[in-house]
């Protein structure tokens, strides 16, 4: 493989980690990698390594065509725009169209586990993007990512402080996976892409319920947590009472609804197959994050 790989969102955490794994784990030459960002000034470290740096903004369709010129594979890192107004889907469709117009051979994309059926409120952004990629007729690599272990920082520190963790996920499990394991797997697939179109689901090696994670946290972090099981409406009411902005409450509750339905419990061996490494167990993530979680 000699074609060029462009990674969008290269200043973000996942995009940056994919590029590091392309260089370090996969031994891809810097001259074959293009790092794209809305702010290329943030990519000086990569430029110093010989990685080409381009301006990539999905809100600028004309600029995208120039940015994608001469590139073999375009990895579209899904954006962080969650305004509930289809902005993200529009951005991703723009990127897909520009990749095709620029003559790319393959599109890769970071999606969500069970994108077409998931009850996560923004899953349609992902299933819609997947559909646009398939309709382009280009070869593709779709990475349906489970929840990052790092997402636990959104609720676990507070639960550790108060001793209570509120959820409507019931006994649904989540196959939490380290963001870096996802990056390593994506880099593996980009470096050695199969022909045609392939969809992977990148997960940890086990799906754990909130009760199981609370048990592990008690053991490893030394602080007991009681999981308080609620219905979706009670959970939403509690979030509003706690001052969570009303606009994002339905999205946050949908995470628990989806978990209860098993949408995030899928476990595959794709991370290991693509990266050659075992995914980090949640137990080890908690141990490695102990100081930060208890801060
Ligand atoms: N599976 C999960 O648990 C999980 C959790 C959080 C997020 N995600 C999704 O995975 C993505 C990557 O995660 P992350 O941890 O790397 O998040 P992050 O560090 O917050 O990165 C956000 C990314 O969005 C890109 N972006 C925003 N607006 C853009 C635009 N107009 N055009 C092109 N790119 C744009 C940014 O690129 P530049 O700033 O470099 O332009 C950046 O790479 C997120 O954006 C989100 O879609 C998944």
C-alpha cells in the first residue's frame, strides 16, 4: 500500500491518536499521511515529523475538495456538533461528497455501535452518514465504536463523591473500550485495508452493567458506590433538578435507554484483530485513572 491516508479532526483526541498509531504502531511513512484540521496551527508537532497538514472544515465544502485532492483514503472523524438539528449529518454528508468528488478510493468513518437500531438520540447522524458512504459507491471502512472508557469521567467522579450513581440503564451492559484501543484498531485497518466495504464494531472485551462497574470502582478506588435504579423520567427529572441544561437532558437519558436495550453491549474481537493487542479491561482503566477519578 502506497496511497495517502488523510485523517480529519487531527487536532482532536481520536484523530491525533490514529495518526500516532499510523506512524508508531503501523510504521506508515509520514509522507503517506495527511493531517486535517479546522486549525492546522494546532498540528505543528505532526508537521515537524513530515506529515502534511491541511485545512479541513466540513462547513467549507469548496475547501474540502482541495484538501482531499490526491488522497487515497479519507478517514472522516465524526464531529462533536450535537445541536439536535442535523448539523452533524449535513457536515458528514458534505465530507463524503467532497471525498468522492476529489477522487478518493476509500472512505473510512467513526460511527456508533449498532448505528441503525441504537436508541442513542444521535444515532441517526451515524446511520445517515453510513448510508451516504455506501451510496457513494467507494470502498469503505466503517468503525462502529462502543462507548469510550473515558466517558466514565462524565459521571463516575460525582458518584464517587456522593456515593450514589443514578441510572435508568437497569441491567444493560456497556462494552466500554479505551479510546486509544479504538485508535490503534483504526490505524491497523487504514494501514492494511481490505478490499470493498467492511464494517467493524470496536469494543472492549466485556460488557459491564453499572452495578458491576460500581463494584469494581469500590474495590479498586476504595470508595463504595450505591447504584440507584430509576426510570427514564425520574432520571431526567433528577438531572434537571441537579442543574443539567434542559437541552441536553434527553440526549443523556437516551444513553441509559440505549444501554438498557443492549445497544452498547455488543462485544467483538475486532480491536484485537485489527491492532494485534488486547483491549484494556475496565478494571485496568480504573486503576490507571484512580488519581484523576478521585480528584
Ligand atoms: N464512542 C464514544 O464514546 C465517543 C465519545 C465522545 C465523542 N465521540 C465521537 O468521536 C469523535 C472523536 O472523538 P474525540 O474524543 O477525538 O473528540 P474531540 O477530541 O472532542 O474531537 C472533536 C472532533 O471534531 C472535529 N470537528 C468539529 N467540527 C468540525 C468541522 N466543522 N469539520 C471537521 N471536523 C470537525 C474536530 O476537529 P478539528 O478541531 O481538528 O478541526 C475534532 O477532531 C467525536 O467528535 C464524536 O463524534 C465518541
